[in-house]
C-alpha cells in the first residue's frame, strides 16, 4: 500500500479468501437490491452511508472455498482451481494516529487452464478506487 504522502507499507497477517464467482455475483446483486430499496423507503436526500462502505458487503461474504494469510511482506499463495470463475476477497486495517484506515479488495480471478497466476492486491484495485477490476466500488 502507499499512503497519500507516498510512503509504502506492507500489510502482513491479512486473511485472503477465495469464493465462487457465481455465489458472489448473486450476493452482490441481492445486497444492491436491498440497499436500493432501503434508500427509497427512507426517502432521504442523503443516502445512508453504511450501504456505501466495504464493511457492509464484507459482513455478508460467508464461508470461503479456501483461505490463507499474507506473510510479513504482504504476499500470499492460495490454491485456485484451474477451471471456473472465482473471487479473491481481503480486508485490512491499520491505525494512523487517532484514525483507522480500512482497506477492502474484491477481485475476480480465473486461471483459465494456467498453472498459476499472480494477483496483486494494491492501492490500484481497492474497492474504493475507480479502477474497473473491483467487483464493488465503496467510499472507504
């Protein structure tokens, strides 16, 4: 990770989980419908903040197919079946003074018959970035 000031740091001991893509797609569609309905029913000019943060979505992920943990350098290895569509999910936090920064990743991954694949979890593919690789886009 890189801070706004340009300082780099590694996130060790972060749990990384593997889920079936179809399961995650169904879950996300249901959560979006739920959030949209709640927003409409509340008829507020300001949308409820919790529907726009990673913790809302990650609270519903359930049980992964596989999970692992990053090492001290922030690296991880997870077994992904060679065929099928999957999702890597990870969340981390770190204290910065009196504040806590939260990080969420929800990345599609498929080996498509390959033996291995390198998947980086970085500032560029957080759920809070405008990049296209994240399955959700959040405010944190």
